[in-house]
């Protein structure tokens, strides 16, 4: 019986050894990974800001005299020409004031005519000592006072006529007019805060205003100086200041920096910058929010890799590089800004190295892999 048990033990040991040898013979092959081959090229580093759109001119329309609104003479949202009649305010009180001022002018001129006649009569008599010097002085004073009265009455008449003209509100510029903020019959023009009846905007060119911190201002200011020096070259390259609309589309027209505020606002620590864009199709309207994009710097021999190639562990960025022996080496890198779907590598990589692109979960430092270089189409798509 004991002999049978020993025989069974030897048999089990033999079977276990054979299975181990079979498993060792069937060890899995190195995992398949996809790699991107790095290359050095000029990298344009963009910078973006969020701004608000304004017209080249945005003029508020206000009533400059008080009264009931009698008429609206335009179509809301349409284009108006400079000088076009927009609103009329009841004019009867101002017409009456003009008539009263005209009457006072007439009275003043009548008084002037009388004092002129009196002076002409008294002056010769005073020369012959037929009247006293005080009578002459009184006649001269009355004449000069009547001249001043005529001038004052005429000035009041001009003011009354100006107020009467304000009852007809004309378009100050050519442009797009918005929705009116008053209805016929509303009382408008009351001080100190008269209702803004409407706004007319010239949008053949639009302005985009945004604010920058002091550090960003220094960066942009240097860039503006460079743009002025290289304006022709930038145009030939099709580069410059770009406008990205709220739906993510790129506006076809290029813009230019045309205004930097006098100084930095001490309460916010920011400064106002303005960029203007042609708007021939009038696609851009005041009040829109948009992103401004321009070139922050150019790196001559920059290395770009897809963002998915870079992983972060405890604040340290790393990539996995496949060597000529198909072994993976973990590499710490210094990263720059994100450019599209890529990440700029400042230190840690050089041109011609193979970086793991797909299959990161399969690799570790020192692991053996079977690399496949990503297709040209995939590589180009990632570099865009």
C-alpha cells in the first residue's frame, strides 16, 4: 500500500513539472504599441484672450428736449444714413417759445430805433450847450443798453430755435440702428437721465476690447512691436491677429492692434487693449463675445507630441520612449503650452525618438514591446 502511494506521488510530480514546462514554453509575446516619431520644426505658440465686440462707432440717441414722442420714422434693425429723420417730439411748446422770442427781438429793435433817434437829436444840442451833459449821457446809456437788449433777445431766439430743432432727432452717423426703447406717446428727454431712445452703430469695422494683466500686457506689447516690424511678412504668411467666434469658427478677416490704454487700472491690475477687424459682410455685431488669438512666440526647433503621450505623476510629467532594442524607457520631460491636441516639449526629448502613443496601459520602464509607427495621416492630424 505504501508503495502505491509513493508511485502516485511521483506521477503527480511529473505531471506538474510537465505543465510548468508547457506554460514556460507558451510565454506571451511583447505587447503591441503604437509610437509617434518626433521631429524638430518651427512651432508657433499662440495666445488667446476673451473680449467683447463694439462697433467702430456706437452712438446713443437721446432726446435733448422734453416732450411727448410723436413719431418714429425708421425700421428697427435697418441701416440708416447720417441725417435721416429718426424721431419727432411734439414741437408746439417750442414753436410758441420761438414766436415769443421773436416778439421780444422786435421789441428790442423798436427800443433801439427810439434810443438811436434820441441820441442823434440830443448830440447836436449838447454840442451847442442847448441841453445838459447829463441828458447826453443818459441818451448814450439808453442807446447802448438797447443794443445789448437786442443782442440778448437775438441770442434767446437762437436758443429757442435750437430747442425747436431738437424736436426732430436725426441719425448722427450712417450705420445699423437697433430696437427703439420708447413708444409713440411716451414722455422723453426728462433730466437728469433722459431715456436712451436707440443706438446707431457703424459696423463696417468692429472693435474687440479685452483686458490684460500686467505680465500678459508686457508679452502682448512686445508682440505688437514685433508685428509692426514684420507686418508685411506676417501678411504674406497669412498670420496676424485672429478672431474666434462663439461657435468656435475662425473669422476670415485678420485684425490689428490699434489701441492700448494710457495706464493700468490700479483697482483691477489690468489694462485695456483694443483690436479692430474689417467687417464687410456685417457678420459681427456689437455685444458679441469672441476670442482673440495671436502668436506669443516662435520656437525654431520645437518638439510636439500628442497630449495623450504625456502623463503626470505627482507633478512630474513623463513620456515612454521606445529605444532601438524595443525596450521602453520612462523619460521625465519639461512641457510647454498646449497647442491644439499637442503638447510642446521644452526639455527631455529630441528629434527622431519614438514615443508611445497608443498602448500606454501596457508599458512600464524596461518593458519589451513590439512598436508600430503611427500612420502618416494620424501623425499629421496630431501635429495640426
